[in-house]
C-alpha cells in the first residue's frame, strides 16, 4: 500500500510539471540569418521559476534556463542552435524529461513557426510572445 501512495504522489507532481509549463512555439529558420534570430517559446499557466530547467536540441546540445515567468517566455538563441531539418526541442526539469516536440523541418527562411495547437503542432505564421493563432486547415506536424 505504501508503494501505491508513493507512486500516486510522484505521478501527481509529474502531471503538475507537465501541465504548468510546455514548449509552445519554435522558430528554427527565420528570415535572414539564423544566428540571433532563432527562438523557443515556453508557456506556463502559473508563475514558474526556470532554475533547474533546460532545453536540448536534436544534436544533444543543452541550454540551462533561468529566471521567473508566467504566460509566454521567449528564449532567443544567440547563435544558430537549431537545424532546419531533423530538429526537435526537448524540455527537462532537473534532468527529468518533461516534454519533447516531434521532428521539425523548415526549408524556407520566413515568419512561419511551429505552434502547439490543441495537442498537435501546426506550421503557421509566428505568434511570438502571444497566444497561438490556432486555425483549422493549417499544416499539422
């Protein structure tokens, strides 16, 4: 019985992390130079301390996050960090996997980004720092 309670407590805290913060939007091939123009947007329904959080790309490169936010948080990558194909973003909290995107590909320099919409990813016009403009009829990933 004690093991069951431990499992329930661990599951509750895991679900709390998952529902409180998520990867919300990814720009991997912006107009112009990728360096300094790529970004990853996180969304949290509650105030979140990013201490202990990190993001990783599909090449295994990791960035430790910091700061406090609620709502939308845009992390601008200071160098080219995301590949234009065979790329994904993974979110960790203290080494524990919270979420990962599917594999993305964007061969066109432009203002289209990957947006999380109703449990799936849609490639559409950027909504950087704002609520995603999820619409029916867009390309799903």
